C-alpha cells in the first residue's frame, strides 16, 4: 500500500516542511517507486508510491483536476466501469484508463460529499480544498486501509501509518487506558475510534471526517444495506450470480503481473485461488500466480499443507510452504526486529512477517480468503422465523424439505436454545477466561469486570437472514484483522486483498436464503465443482489439529517468562506474582490469555526504546 501523510492547519500558516520530510522518510518502506513532498499555505503532504495495479495509479500525489481540490491517499476502486458510466451521464467524461484518483476527483466535482456513496473498493484518502481551507478524510466501507489522525494545536495531522502521526511534536505518547484494558481482556479493542495513544484516533470504516476552520466532525457515509431475500426461479441462477460476483471481485483485485495467494487447505482460500487461476488463464498469465501456505508439521499432524498442495497441483500452480514448526513462541522479539504500532498478542508474529517477506520476493499483491465464514456459514433459525412471520409456509416446505431430501437430514437450526438453557440452569461459564492477574487498582479504575461481561455479550443485528454475519461485517472486527495484515504492521510492502469482502459480493450474499445455500457453505461447494479437487471441495471445516502454543509448552518445555524490568513496565496493569502463579499449560485457552501481558511488555519496551518497525521493501514489480 502506498503511504501518505498530511497536516492541515486551521489558519493559513504553512506546515513545517522538515516535519513533512520526516513523515515521508518514515513512509518510504510503503512506497519504493516515488516520493513527493508538497507544501502550500494551510496544508502540507507527503506521499510514497507503491505500484500494484490492475487499475492505473497516479504517479504523483497530491493530484488535482483544477488546482483547487487536491487528493492524497491510497485508492483501489471496484466497479470502475459503472462509475465511469455514471460520470458520463452527467457530462463528466473519463477515459477507460483514467486513474482511480482521477475518478474520485471527477465524482467530487459533480456531487461533492454525496459522491462518497458511489465509491466501492479499498481506500483511505483526504480531499483538501485550497480555496475554502477544508479537508475531507474518507475510509472505505470494509476498513481495508487504515486512517489515523490527531487534532491538536490548531491543526489536523493524518496518515495511514500510526507511527507517522506520532512524529508531530504536539502529539503526546500518553496511552489510552481503555484501549489497554480491552487488549488485556481479549487481545484487541473493539472501539473503532480508539488507538493505543490517547491523542491519536482512528477513522472508523465507512466514515468520513470533515475539518473546517478548526472544527472537526465525523459521520458515517456508507453502510451495508438490509435488503429483501432473493427469490430466484432456478437453483442455477444462485450459482451463476455468485460465481459472477466472485470472479468480478477477484479480477478487480488481481494485477496482471506476479501475485500471490495465501492458501490453507480450507474452502475459502482455495476457492479464491481457483477463481484467480481462471482469471489469469484468460489473461494468458497463469504462471504469474503462486500460492503460499504454512505447515506446522512435525509440531503436530497438520493437514493444511497437504490439502493446499493438492489444490495447487490440481490448478497447476506453484506453492511455497513455510514451516511453522521452526518458529517458537515470541521468537525474534528479543532483538527488536519485530515492532508493531500497537500491542500485538500473536506470539508467532515472526512467522506472520516471514510469510509476507516470502511473498515480497516476487510480488506486491497477495489475495486472501478472509471473510468467507461470516455469511456462507449461516444459520437456519433466523430464516425460518423470517418465513413464518411472512406466512410463507410453502417456501418453508420447499427450502427445508428440499434440503432434507438432498442431504437426508434437516438443516441445523442453531437457535441457541441449549446455550440459553445452560444459562437458565446456572451452568454458564461466562468468566472462564477472565484474567486473574490484572492489577486490582487498574481493574477497579477501568471497571474491567463490567467491561468483561459486556464483551461476552453476543453481537447481533436486525438483519433478518444473517444477523451474526451482518453484525460481524459492519462492526470493528474485520477492520482490526485487515490492519494486522497491512504493511504498517508487517513492515513489508505487500498489499493483502480480500475478494470475499468485496462489497458487491457481500451485498449479494446477505440476500441469499440461508437454506440451503449457507448450510455448510453449500453455495461455495457447489460453485467450485470442477474447479477444486473433491477432497478439498467437500472437506469438512475443521480447526488446526494442534494448538502451536500449547504443543510448544507441553512437548518442548516452552515457558512463559517475564523479562528483566517487565514487572516495572507492567506494574500499573498486571500483578506479576499472580501471573506467574496462574500460568500453566494445562489451562489451554488460559495460556493464550496469559500471553497478553508478555506481549504488552515487549511493546512497552519498544516504545521506551523509541524503536520502530524494521521495514522491508518488496522485490516484485
């Protein structure tokens, strides 16, 4: 992802050019192809370019059509043809090879803020009006690209890289205790606006920020609609439309040159790989694809590498397998080479980064199977209620009876009755993983017991067919996951793209009747017939056969230990004596919970040392 940073002042003063230069230098790891530094009265911008494709990109930023409104950011648009058609219908003609940046500027010229409703894709950008001295900052609906900002000293400082915002002298390093409390409770903070630093905020996905004469407002400009269920005449129509949307999503994300696919042995990533293979074959570029997977053998019997290899062989695609067994918990953290902008509780972070470095040797774009479970693994119960409330008894009989005839059983309702019964009988174990090592004063001050209970509540929505899937896709979970796959965290100039989170595909899937199509991913399994080997296509979804952290602890004697000085750094948050007393491999999930203080200590030590991420440039073009 290209890097960008900017400062917009409430007055007409010109931002410090040297500060903009330092920001651009810090962004160099993101964009090795070009660097721009730009200052004017009221604003200053820095930009580093990473060329990826498939659509044309502006060679320099900020860019403008008229010298008044300037765009700065990282933009990859979906539905370019539809947007060009809409522009042309209103007299704003754009060439087929227009850059994504030009299309946004033309749309803004026609419709101003309403133009944001017509945009789809992965983007994070700012539009500065040099005449009115206003800036609008925008983040895409799924949150694929981050946007951080600080409003201080009569100016707004922003970037897609958190550490760059910290370079501004008026931005303090004071920590956000609410963020840290959530991290210690569950490894991440679901508050979409908070960052670990009190002065720095996140722009939530699907939101726009407006800064005008010192006043800052944030509003939601887009959301996934709740629409009526599809009722197509033929079973084949569902398959045709799904396949069409999936292929469109992959094609819009796949550059013509070298690219990678993170592929496990599961259905989602292998399906993306199969469609990508089909797209590149039509382009005459089949050899441009390469799959990448992690195999934990011989740590435990890991099937993922075998199934991924079987898929790659079937597709005629080369696959590179990275050994997960060779990476111990917290391996590589001691030497300071692994630094993240915020605390990270993944003890195998080195393996994650190594995976990206492996891709960077030949490519700048890698596809993932992120997002497939949210809707494609649905529940029958909400759909049954939806039909009964509308008196559609015939549809109930056809959908549920037809499923029974094809599969020899009724679809699982998954109504949550057993869970509610256990709670009614007093057998719920709501506090099983509540940390016992929290420092009591911090725990009381931040009301962490109440917060823990709040976080355990099931997140639902008003969506009649896919309540859990809709809640997941419209919440802060996926933006958080996507940030962890982004260059700001990996330090590697490789862009991850998730076709299964494509807005057009997601809107279609939210309208698909859960029975039969979302029972055990029937829609995906049926659509992939002939594209994937049946042993992969029909494979039952299953977790890893072993827990890498637990195996390292039980089989190889790995122990969680606090480093010298850790108790001093953690004393405000963690009771180290209790941590040592409660940590034990036999606790399983609790072992993962006990990783959080260790990870927080590594991060705090890095902040103390002023260490940044060790950035890696990509080798591919």
